[in-house]
């Protein structure tokens, strides 16, 4: 099997990386360019995410890693998709659209020893190959590269050439000691900055977790406030209803027992109006009688001549 294409989105320092891979592909780049990250991406596609908390290849901005790769097999090809959400997810897509869920498990057609042998066999370093010389190197080259053998030199030969070149460059440099110290100091400075960056990254993760906890508590407080507002509205409504009920009870108390209303006519308002009119008529007649009586009293005190005039006037 071999990888045909590789797409990495937010994996370590690789933001949007996409490449088509030949049967033999060489990665060349300076330090911190992403070569090791790419190697770990291939390992993740094969075996899944090896750890969740403190995952070293998660981006610093907190975004979720997303990896895809097309793996060519002997008879068909599969698209491998891995994502690191709240839980690691993964699935396989066949050429016919067939989907198979992986979760965070290794690819089903890998042997159980793949994870144990990956670092030692599939990521050989100069330290592993420096002892391979002569015919032994060509045997390893043939096993790794097949028909492309002969295009690589033994690592021991390359290393010896680089050491000789390095020594020749330093010997002609008059200030090699000072330059070496400067390079060592620079290396130590960069290493210290790397440690500080990792510390800041861990601190950011802790702050993010704290922020998530605070946001959760804020949501709980907001829900409690909304519930309290609803309870306050209900309390005000019930208090208004209670006051109205108290008014009704007080009016009922003032009205007395219902038995007192048993003798009322069918239309009490009309009867009340009639009584008021009758009262007004009686009051008018009483005023007239009162005036008449006063006039009679006045007539009793008149002389015979005045009484005769008063009688004639009344007539």
C-alpha cells in the first residue's frame, strides 16, 4: 500500500497542506518547517490520534485538526479521514462510496504490530542507518525502494562526507571558537523560547478551560435570573389577584347576608326610581302645606276687615 494524496487542515504548523505523493517522495526543508509534523500526520492517519489531552500537533489557536489521505491498496483505494473534535473521529470511504466508521481505531487492514514497528521501521533515522554499510545498505535500499534502488547513497557515506565538509569549513574560519559559542548561545536561546512557547501554550489551554467553565456558570446564572424574573412576575400577578379578592370579600361583608335581598322586587332599580320620584313629590306637597299653615297663622292675627280681604283673595 502507498499514499496517493495527502490533505492536512489545521494540523500542528500545517494549516492547509495538500500534496500528491509519488511512489518515492523526498521531503526537504529547514528546521521547524513541518517535516516531523507531516510524519506524525501519516502515523495519525494509519493508527488514529494517540493522545487527546495536550495533543502536541493541535494548533495553538484552538482549532480542530482535520486530516485526509488516499491510500492505494493492491486491488482498490480508500480515503482515510481523521478529525479531532470533542472526541477523536475517523472513517474510511471506498471507491464505490462505501463508508466504514473507525472512531479512533487503527486501519482495519493493518497488522497489530504496526504501531510498535512504525517508529523503528517506517521512520528510520540516521542513527538507525549509520551502521548499514556496503551490501547490507543495498539490501535495505532494495527492500524499501524496489525498482528505484541505486538513487540513494548509504547514510554512513553521506554522513562522513558532511563531517569532512563541516570540518573543512571550520578549519578555514579563524574565529571558529567565537562562532561556535555564538551558535551555541543562539541554540540555547531558541530552545528557551521554545520551552516558553510550550509553557504559554499550556497556560492558554488552562485559560481556555477556565473560560469554558466561567461561560457555563454565566449561562447558569442567566437561567437563574430569568427564572427569578418569571417568579417575580407571577408574584405580582398573584398579589394583584389577592387584593381584588379581598375587595370582593369586603364588599360581600358590607352587603350583609343574602337573605336580606329575598324581598327585593324583580327590578329593584326601577322601584328605586319610583320611590325617589314619590319622595320628591311628597317633599313638594309638604312644602306647600307648610306654606299654607304659615299663611293660616298669619290670617288668624288679621282684623275682621283684613280677614275678609284675605278670604276674598283666596276665593
